């Protein structure tokens, strides 16, 4: 199992590992978009154009540069071969905008229970979509707690420790609005090592091709549901098809 340190987290992963992580999250976000479309009866497009891997100290330093110091977050704890906490995070103004668009209301009071309930439901769908796809495709069952909604600074949201965090910038496009948030998946160091071991096993089976030479080219995913893929169009289509088949086979078993 690969040892990890607290700094330069991105440098400790191979290009192929990053590609597979990106695609696992793309597939989960695509599934979540389909469920959200049914819930609100309008077209919602989710995209994940940027994925980073940071240590907790790196993430905290990143967020100290943001204009907001308090964030709206839905948290979902998970356990199994991988253990940790996933979270969907928005600046408060973005969270309110998302709620107003979903509910079809011009304004939602900051202390409105409907606001918290709506964000919790959206977060539950997105986080379950992402974590469910990771678990299904890597064939590592996970157990989940009930989602929690909090508004706090980033240190309280991610907690203390030496974990590794997947940071996926997430764009919600709906009714001519673009709302940005971030999906965080916080792993302990041992759990993150287990995750990469499972990813390496998946790659060894030939389920995913490696990154093509040169700079990756963003490609819009099929049906506009899964964000961006990296590679040529043919490679991305094949990559998605193989991963989707792996997920479907696991769900049927």
C-alpha cells in the first residue's frame, strides 16, 4: 500500500489514477443529475470540470483565500474498505440561489427550514450518486449514515487529521443559472491507500485505457450528464462504456 504524506498530494498520484478518479466521479455526478431532473421536473446539468487531490492542511489553506469564511454543507459519512466523510459545499449565497431555483421561489429566508431541507436533499442525491458509483464500480460495498446539514467554517466541516481529500468543483446548470459548489471526499490515509489499490486493480483488468500522450482534451460527456472526460472522443466513449458496464453488472449481482 502506498504511503502518503501531508503535502503535495497531487504529486503522489499517477496520471492514470487521476483519470480514473475523475471518471468515477463523472459517472456518479451523471447518475445524480438524472435523479435531480426527476425530483425538480426540470433539466439540471451537473459538471465536474476540475478534480484535485489535497491534504487537509492544503484544503484549509486554499479555503482561507475565499471571500466567504462560512459555508453551507451537506455531509454524508461512509464506512467499509474505504471510510471517511463526503460533503457537498456551497458559499451561502450560492446555496440560497440553488434553493430558490429548485423551489421556483425568488427568495428563501436564510433561516428557513425549507432551505436547509432542500439543500440536504440535493446533497444526499449528489453524494449518494458519487459514492455509490465509486463503490459499485470498484466492487467495494459501503455503509452510509444519514446526511447532516451544517453551516460552518471549512475547518469544522473537514475536521482535524492527516487525511487526503478529493476536491471536485461541481457546476449546477439549470434554468439559465450556473451555480458552483464543491464535492469533498475525505479519506483517512489508510483508506485512501485502499482506494488507490482498488483503482490499480481496475486498471490492471484493462477496464480503462491510460491517458493519451500530450495535454488532455476536455470532451463533453454523452447526454450532457457526466461532466467532462479527458482524452480523445473515442477513448472517452469506450472508457465510459466500460465503467458503466462494470457499475451495471455490480448493481445486478
